[in-house]
């Protein structure tokens, strides 16, 4: 049985926090300036950045817990967390504009300026993790025959060792 390395939760949280801190510094300078320093512009930036940070930290927890389920479990948890985060962002955007009476421009721009870079970084972290997880052999009849010692002399050794080639053979 292949062992799955643990998901680097602390490292991922640290990287996401650093990215969000950099975006906060940029947004505190840029967003109010873009919109002519409206009343509530700074509060909008702080609220949206805090929202992205909190939801980002929370969404990484199921990803880390699903590491034992293999790469597919990690990707599933990432997509579920991303969906919950988008829903929370849309609800908080509406709440900030309607109930807190924050200016819509700074709220929306700040949310997107923080959310998109964090999503990119998290996606890279997930891809890096999934690439390092060992892929178990394909469970089809070809893999069982290979385990028993029979080899196909017509196929090159690289094609026999490549899990993607085995998967495409099974689909063909």
C-alpha cells in the first residue's frame, strides 16, 4: 500500500497569510485612491481582506484532513472549500453594501483583489501536493497481469511504468 504524505497545512496557511498581508498593504493604498477616498473605503478593504483570510484558513482545514484519502480526496475538499468561500464572499459583499452601507466599488474591488491571488496560490499549493502523492497502480486486468509477472514485449518499458498510459489503455 502506498503511503500518502501529509498535506503541509502550516506551510500553506503561512503562505496564504503572507499573500493576504501583501494584498492588504496594496489595497489600503490603492482602493481608496481609485475611488476618490470615499467614506467607508478603508473599512471596506479591511472587511473584505479579513473575510478572505478567515474563509481561506477555514477552507484549508478539510483539505489537510482529506490527505489520507489520496489526491482525489484533497481535490474534492479543495473544490468544496472553494465553493463555500465563494458563497460566503457573495453574502458578505451583499451584507457590507446593504446593511453596513459601505461603498460598493471598494467592497467589490477589494474582494476580488484579495480573493483571486489567494485562489491562484492555493491552487498552486494543491497542485504541488497532488503531484508529490504516489499514484497507485491502475486496478484493471492489465495491472493485475503485470503484478503476476507477465509483460507485453511489444510495449516500451516507459509506457508500462507510466500510470497515465495505463489509464489511457483502459479507456481505449
